[in-house]
C-alpha cells in the first residue's frame, strides 16, 4: 500500500494476504475490476470484512493497474452498500493510466532510495 486515507485501519506499506478467491481470479488473473456492492460479497473474498464494515463501508471496488500485461497494483475504494454503479465503475477505469504512472514512480523511488 503506497497511500491510505485511513492509515489507522490501513497503514501505508500494509499488505493483505493473497488468497485464491474470486477476487484474485478477477483482479490478478484476468486484470479486470472487481466490485462487491454489499458486505456479504466483501466477506466472500476479504478476511477483514468486519473491519471494513466497522468503518461504515459495505461495498468495494478494486481497479487493477496493469503494465506490460502484469498487474503491478490495485486502486482500492470502499463506500456504502450499493455505491459502485456501472457509471462509477466506468469512470474509475480512467484511473488505470495515472495509477500506473504513480506505481511505477513509487517503484523507481524505492529502487533508487528516493532519488
């Protein structure tokens, strides 16, 4: 994680374990955006679903950032149940290119010690 608007719950540099779920198949395997618009859908793929709900969130959207055919990261958004409509999902797809730029710059800075 290179950014978090909820650092107490999801600190920068934090990670989640990679489990074989529908999420990993859709996002990591197929490079497609994953959406769960209720807490039950979130609970099927994320072990921290209780924390997510405690933050007032019951829907999730994960947009994969793909470079050269490889997922190098995801843009993760949480909100109220039912928030991620087709229009919002389509709009989020526009974040892929700027997301790739940010992730590649962060990787470069990490590799060069911030230079």
